[in-house]
C-alpha cells in the first residue's frame, strides 16, 4: 500500500474543492483564476497533455477554458466544432466510455470522429447543471496512450465537473437576481392611467 500516493491524491482532491467551491465575486464562473488553476492541477496530476471545459451551444462544442502542457496547445478557448463530430457528444450519449487508456484499441476506433491530432488516452465527463441540462463536458487527453489511468482518476474529473457545474449554476442565479432587480427598478406602466 502506497500511503504517499493516497495522501497525494487526497491533497489534490482537497485543493480542487477549495478552489472551485469558493464563490466567485462576479463575472464568468469559468474565467476566474481558480478554474485555470484547477485545470492545470488536474492536467498535471493525470499526466495529460490538454484539458478543457466545453459548452454545448446550438449543436456545437465551444471550448470555454483550455489548459495545455507547454508546446502542446492544439485547441484554443473560443474555438468550436460540430457537436455530433466530437468525442464529447459520444461520451454524453453513452456511445463512448468516459475513461479510455488507449483510443486506438477501442473496438469501433475507426468510426470515431477524426481529429487534427493524435488522441491516445481520453477522460471525459458531462458538466450537468442543477436543472438537469448538460452544459458541456470536462475533458482531458494525451497524445499517447496512458495505461496508468484509473477509475479514481475519472472520479476526480467527475468531482471537478460537479463543482464546475455548481459555479455555473451560482453565476446563472446571480444573473437572474440582477435581471430581476433591474426589472423591479424600471418604471412600470399604470394600467388605469389614460394616455
């Protein structure tokens, strides 16, 4: 039993929770420095090349936050592509597993969407909001296979996706409160008053 490894993993999980549970003061929940730090921490801990948060918008996958190893940046925040032609959609609808140590060894690897770069290992999980809607995904991949990935690594990614969803839900709630407050301050027409 490797106690150091278990303690290290627990420390990573605690740090992720600390960073994502802190309520942001305002602005986009995914732009804060805490989210960038969490993505970097996850990418390094899982020994992956790229990690990102995507949002599903109008049948497209939009990359909202991207963290990549130095010299490995193959996607950028703001880029998008057709959702149906993504690994993300296949994970969300169950056509592809959430944890893949070697994409090339999948039985239907030849039927997967083509990518402009090699994908070896792949971890992905949906970001599900309070109302049950799928916001998008939290994904990471390496260019080479990674047989060391475990279900515990996937659980870490899932926990991070849940905490990310909570931040997004909190941001949406603040936006609704601001909109309601602004509406309440606007002069309302008196239905009994004649023009």
